[in-house]
C-alpha cells in the first residue's frame, strides 16, 4: 500500500524533529588539568580525551582554570591543542573560587585574569561557567555578576544535565592508589549506568517541563575517569539516541537565555525553570536523590 505523500512528509517531519530534539552539548570543566593522578599522566589524559572526541568527530567546550595547570607552558600547549582540534575554550575563572566566598569585584577580577590568559588560545570563546555552579546569593548579586560578565563580552554557560562524575572519579582514584592494578570494571559499569540515568532522567523532565526536547548541555569534568572511559561514554550517548552538537549551536536554544535571578541555586537550568514556575519540584528532588544514590557523597570532594 502506498502512503500518501502528505502523510510521508508528516511522518518525516515528526521523526526528524524527534531525532533532532535529542541533541546534546558536551561541556567539560577544570581543563587542562595537570594534577597528578594514580594512573595516566596529564599529557596522557589530555591526549586520550582528544583522541576519543576525534574518533567520533565530536566538538566540545572545555572550561579552563589557571590553577589547574592552565597558567603554565604545558597547560598553554594543551589548551592550544584542544583549540586547534576544533574545541571551544571557555572561562572557568583563574582560581576557581565560589561566589559564596569572595566579593563580586574580586570574582570578576578573577574572570578577567583568566580571560587575559586564554584570549590568544585557538578556540577562545567568551562563554563563562560558574565554579560549583554558584551564580549569586540573591537577585541583586546575580545581576551584578551578569552585568560584569556582559561588560567583558561574556555570556554564561548554564548546565541542563548535571552529573556526579567527580564522586565516581574520587572513588576510582582511591581504588588505584590502593592498588594500581585493581580491576576498574565495576566502577566503569556503575559510572556508565549513572550517566545513562542522568541523560534519561533530565530528558524526561525537560519534555514534561517544556513540552519539547531542548538542546541539553551535560557537565563533565576533565578528570581521570572521563579520560579512561570517554570512548565508552560516547558510545553510551549514541546508543541512548543522542546527537552531539557543537557548543555554539547548542547554546542557541532559548532555554539558555532564561532569567534565573529570582531562583537562587540550582544545579540544572531545567530545575531553575521549574523553580520559577513552581512545578515538578518533587520530581527534580526524586531524580537528584536517585542519581546520588550510591556512591554516597565523599566529604571534601565537592561542596
């Protein structure tokens, strides 16, 4: 039986929209990260990440600091390598302070200090990621920081899919410090399951909250666990039906222009929208509790 042309067009539009709606930006914080780890050198970690992204033809945004090795000859070489590979280099402050702990003036000075460092780097992009995702204690402070960023030519870069990769990374490092030859398979499996639940959980809540599939932005860190398992992570993202898009494309989604001044702290911009509307708050709490699950938080790894 022949399908009428208009029906074929409608089906094509519907399924094409659904596929295009499964779009994801990969953002990584705390590059180029020259900190020592119990497995892989800093050079090996950077190269493994670059190789994994190149193999899949993926471009990401790397938010860098000065204190994680960025302000060193080796750090500059690696940031340059990321930029030359087609990735964006964003600002994550020089010293990685929390806005809870410093004045707005000192905070913006730290942003400017890092800006001077990365401006000559290929891929330099005036997008800013708040350390610890802390954007201000009240609406007045939020707007002062936003105004300061805009004066520097920056836009902020919110997250829609938050993960607890830093906790799995801490446990992986503890395991390898105790035994460099330890079997990392169980942590790998648990971590991939965690990322699958992050992707599916925030996707479902976005559809319920917005009535559509926005371009999602996932937050990962430039760390050992992601350097070791990035090929597996990219395969997982693909299997789960996501299309990875370039950062500059993803941040065109109107979701990332939402005003969050009245919200206060929210890990995900989707949760910030839910707080503004006063809806689905119990669903976000349930999701975060499920994602935290096991492993439990480790004191000192992240506020």
